[in-house]
C-alpha cells in the first residue's frame, strides 16, 4: 500500500483547542499549508504528498534529479483551513488506497483515517506528561500548576525563587502558546492562564535559562524498540520559533550522562505503546545539559537529518524569508498570491 504524507503542522494547536478557521488572510497558515515538500525525503517512489497547490517545476525539477523520483500529488480540494484533515474529508474514498502518515496525529487526522478517537497523541505531546517523565537531575527548574486558586501565588513564588519564567500551555510548538513572565502577572495573563488550567488540566511554569545552545535528539520508536537516529543543532529566535537545524555539529562530552536519562525517558514512551518519530529537545546552559520538551511527531530536526541523508551532504536546513546563497539547495518556495511575501527553505552545505 502506498503512503500519503500530510504536513499538518497545526496538530498541536488543534490539541490545544485553538479555533478551526479558514486560511484566507491568515498568512502563517497559508505558508505552512504549502510546506509539504519538506517531507519529500521521507517518501519512497510511489508515495504521495497532500498539497494545496502543485509545486512549481523550477523547484521540483532539481529535487527530482537529486532524490530520484517525484511524489504523487494529492490535491486538497476542500475549502482551505488550518485543519488539513478536515479539508480532506470529502476525499475519503480517494484516500482509502493510502496509509496516512501525518506530521502528528490529532482528532481530525483520526477522523480522516476512520480511526476511533484516541488520547494517545494528546497525552504523548503534553508538556505536563513530558515534564513528569524527565529525570529530576536533568530537568530544568519547573512546576505544574493545576489549580486556579494557587496560580498567582505559585507564579510569584517561582519568580522569587528562579527569576524570569516561561509559562507554557500543555500543547503548542515553535514558541507559540508559551509566554515569558519577568514581573507580576497582569490580570489578563492570569485570566488566560486560568483558562488553560480549566480547559486542559494545568500549565507548566519553567525557569527561563540563558542558553548557550539548543540541540535536538531524534528517535524512532520502532516495534523492536526505540532507536536514536541522530543529533542536530537547533536554532530558534528570541520567541522560541524555529529557524534552522544543522548537521555536523556535536555537543560536548558533558552531554553523555544526560543521554542515559533521555534513553530511559524515551523507553517509557515506547513501553506505553507509542510508535513512530519522537524528537527530544536538549537545552545547554552554563556547561550543563537539560532535557527539554518531548515531541511525539515529526520535527524539523528529523527532516534535517533526512535531507542531509538524501542529498548526501552535511549542512543546515533553514526556513525563512531570505533568498539563499550560491551552493544552497532550494527545497521549497512559497509566495503569497500577490507576490508580496515569499518564504524560502534551503539546505545550506557546510
């Protein structure tokens, strides 16, 4: 059976209960819905990608030469929203011939696949669950707040003990649904965070560390057991949004003790029945390494590893709004309909 890959980057925001809404006028989702080409090196000949627009030949031609095949394109025909699973519901008969491989599982993807509702994805990607599994000796200073009545007092105490904080929703990615707190929380912040607690069972408050580097461990939770695939250097902006992953860089030897803690943590996920890709963020601060967030899904770090393997070079996978330099491999280009904004994705060789 051929596989159909879906770039449902929104899935954690769906788990978080953010609104289902049309893409028109919402630029981030317009661009993200057109990033499916990033999944190409995960495919084999005969597999398919779900796309909102057929990519231009000037992009796919050189990639076909490098990767050796062109994916099948499955054009999403429903009204475009931030939920590709729902956009494809009218095409279920057409999709019956495929095994669905999403960026991450969510209720709308389970509905599209005809699978019964499951809490596995929500639990596995919850920052609360992940924090509870972090070995204390490798965990940042953090606490779960699950009672609204204690919210303000616990935030004040954490700020007094640890300094500046990050307040995190149980779900969310690339810095979204994570907020900085440096002084007393405002009434609006407390109201918003109380809603997180009431709707999702809690939030995570974490010391905001000065980081010297971020890393990404990539695992495959195979039926035979978890397997470490590789390590990439992770680059984010000041808000925690993803910018790039680099191959060919290695953390210092000081990371080795933490790797045993990471393996033990990943093995718990595997023993509970989780299968597929898993990314584990690692934070480097003042010469020490800490276990960050667990991502029970595909990640940009995994894609960087796959692109490096497919292209046969070490380098850096970078998503942004700047045209690449000579020697970089163009992976994707997305333009707004009026051409006023372009997102580029390049693989820069070392």
